[in-house]
């Protein structure tokens, strides 16, 4: 078969004027630059041995808070594989740091990031700010689409992403056009090969290995949700209050993609196959316009007193005590890109439903279907606001909107509810509990029992918290209830003495099982006194990306009330999916919150305590484990694989139109009702 080959070189990038001598100046002078230019800036930050040794000392000390370390040495469930010794990986980084060192600061930071990334638990990640100071982009995204939702196999499809709603890609098309890269004529083509490898094989391998040096972050424990994060799909923008179409991690990455171009073989709808080589483009989202200012303003912590005070205030704000506890993963793109995108307004938005609304509040939408008027939709984009709404206002708004919306749907004759969790990143545990208590107000407790990992330092923290009744401590027993939902009275019911366990041959210690204190009963968070619908009247709509609080929410619906699910997407020929991604660690904490708690308890100088890091970094860890209602032989909720009820592929008509998906699912589960 004849194949037309088009190679777009980077010659047009060379300008008549001399390039700046400083690589970071060259990378930040214009909005979009070739990836090679941007990466040269990252590589220009020199390795600092003393600073890196200090980082590794505290990084290893922080592992005592990582609740999944010993569990993830070897998985008891072959469907959720984990065989990672993160401590050994980090000790290897520490050894290299203290001996031969690393070529650049970027290489050191990425080695630490890669060690945590291999855990793929969704909550645990180390990202130095100066390794995420650029957004790396392609002018196309990929969706794996089938002709029919019932097809056994779906095909990777080339989607030009310049016009994706609310994605902050201003100027990207002009940049590629200046290079002579014209992708619009190729929109909708089937992707045959990527870098010489069968496209389906390439994408599955990329999602399976989730290699940080190819610009990816694991985030989910099983391959289907990691695969779906590569794909373009419908989502919602909580800041703009609009639905949107995600670029997907193949088309936009937070880390250097490991190569400066990608070669794609395409089969257009008409004509012969075409092979195109497309360069990566980067845009700077950090601070600084030279290597020195980039290091000072992006890589290192602030030095002035006012900035340090703001940092402390941020710790106070982020301290995740009581109802502010979170279980959440990072969004698809960096925060700055999302904020830029939220200011856009797209007049013709194919993602936005045209249904009658029965309620909207920040991350929650409620609709009645047009073709199936006895079916309503509750769409949870996530369980945390990103538009500045305060926690208490958010909790009250979720509760009020669910009550008024579901009540109005019942009055309008609705008998069944679709709960769409597709792409949900998690959020406040309390918000998930409010949602569950709204659906089942008679339940004793809307969630799963949990345990904290213990160490000598953590026991000292719990002792001091109990003695001083410190309300800024996660380890204060007063925040929790026993399994009969009675408030704990003392630390001996909680952490002292610890519960010894042997996990994967390693002696470990955990607290006793407890439940979060959300009040005596559901009346404190919802006006419902009776369940608005029965479990059989709900169906979850999912694409496997349902993280953290979303996983706790959906797993509870499945395990406690038998709620069914319709799962879309996954690897091209996947026959089995779970409706969530298995990110079920119960709670996430960030490094700043750990430091803040140690300070408030007066233990910041304890020899076992991690210390403030000498770099700017986003560092989060899975903090406690949830205990499942079923399959308790696997020990923790992380290892429960909850299979879909019905599995479907996305079609050309559905992947960016949730309304089409909802009508289809309603038909499959309830026919013409």
C-alpha cells in the first residue's frame, strides 16, 4: 500500500536573531517553544549534592507516614498488581546522591519522583516545582473509539485539540502553523502506529509501565484508568462552571515527554495512509526569565519573612483536620493552565448538556433526561471546589442541592438515577459522606472503617495530641468513633497500644479501626429522612477514573447497596473493568501538613521527624487505609476489584457528549421507561 510520508522539521524555529545565551531565557521569551528548548532550561539547573542529601534524609523519614509501604511490596490480588519496594528505591537514590551524584538537578528530582510514581497508588507523589514548570503539548489528542458501544475492540483516533473547550491552548495553533505543521486535515483519522509500534500496543504499554521519564504519572492502580487518562474524554471545569473535553495525557503532559517529537502513521477517512512527525511544544508556567531567577523563584523556597509567613498560613489552611480531611488526586493539567482555561468561554460547546437542570452547585449537576424522562442524572465532577468556595459553604451547597434536586426529580416522575462519576478526582471525605447520607440517611455511617499506620514518632504525636487536646492534629482521638459509631473517649481506644501486624513478611503497626466523626446521625448533614431511591434504582456511569473520595463513595454504593455500573472505555480490547480506579487509601496528606502538625505538637526537632525541604515541592502521601466490607481477606479496600455490571466502548458520537452516554445507559438498564 502506498504511504505518503510527511516530515515536519524544526528548521523554521531558527530565527534570524541570535538565540539568548541563557537556556532559561530562550525558553521563556515566547509563549510556545520547542520542547528541546524548554528542556535545556531544566537541564541547566546544576546538581547540588548537599541540598540533595538533606532532601533524601527527610524523604526517607517521611515514609513512616506512608500507610501502604509494606502492603505494596506484594499484592494479594492479581487484578491489582503491586510489587514495589519504595524504600529500597529511595535508598538507591540516596546512595547515588552521596557518592557519584546526578548529572543535573532535574535528574535527581526525577529519580525521586520515579520511585514514588512506581507505587501508582494515586495519592503518593513527589514533584519538585522546577520539574513541572513547563506544560508539554501536542496539537492532537487521542480517543479510543468504536463503531458501536458493544464492539469488542476500539481503535485509537486522531483528534485535533486546538478547539477543545476550556483547555487554555491559546496561540498553540499559530505556533504549529509557523512550523508548517498542519494537522486539521487529519482530524478523525485512525491511528495505525506510534513511533513505529502498533498504536494499540504502544498506548497499552505506556499506560501499563506509566514511566515518569515518558512524562506520565501513575495515579491509578490498574491499567484501564491509567489508559483512560491518556485519552480525550468529557469532563467538567468547576472554575468556569462548564463541561469540557480533556486533552488527555497523551496530548498534554506535566513532565518532559522523554522525546522531542512523535511519529504517527494515520489512516485518514479517505485516501492512503499518511506518516507525520510532529514536534512537542512547551509553554512556561513557572517563574523567572533566566536560569538564576528560575532557580530562585521556582525551584527554591522563599527567603523573606513575609513569604515564610504566607507559607505558614498555607499550612494552616491545608491542615486537613476533622471534616477537611481529603482523599484526592491531582487534576489532569497544572493549576495555572486550568485557571487560564477557566476564563475562556466557548459559544458552541459540544460537551455541554442541553437537558433541563434540576440543580447545579460548583461540582454537582442534576438533570432529567429528555428521551427517558423517568431517569435523572447526578453528575459529580469531583468532591472538592476549585473556584475558591469555602469548605463549609461547599458542604452545605452539596447537601442542599442534592435534597432539592432529587426531591424535584421525584416530583417530576423520575424513578431511576444515573450517578456519573467519570473522571472524578476525589476531594473532601466529608463531601462524599454527605452525598452518601443523602442517598441513604438511615445508614449508621456512610463510609468505611479506617486505620492509621503507626511508628514511635506517630505514637508520640498521638500522646501529645491527647494530652493537649490539639485540634490541629490528625492523631487526636476525639475526631473519631468506634465501629459502633460511639465517640472515642481516650487514646487507648485509638492508638495506644498499637495493633501489631505482619504485612508481606514485615512487622508493622497500625491504630485500631475507627470511623470518622460526621455527627450523631444524618440529620446534621441532610434533610432526607428516607432514602430518595432504592439501590436497584441507581446505576453508576464511569470510565474507571474515579479516585479517592469518589472510590470510597462508589465502592460503598456497590458493597453496601448493590448499585450496578456501566463502565466505558479502557484499553482497546478490555473485557473487564472496575468502575473506579482503585485509589481507595481513605486519606491523603501533604508534606507541609505533616510538618505543620509536628510544629503544633512541639515535635519538630524530634530526631525521627522529617524537616522542611530546601526546595519547592508538591509532596503527598497515602495517609491511612480503608477497610472493605467485602473480601476482607485482602486486608484493605485498595485490593478489592469491583467489576463492572456492563462494559461498553465509547463511540464517535459519545466520547465528548455525556448526554448521549446517559441516554444510552438509561436505555440499556431501563428500556423505554
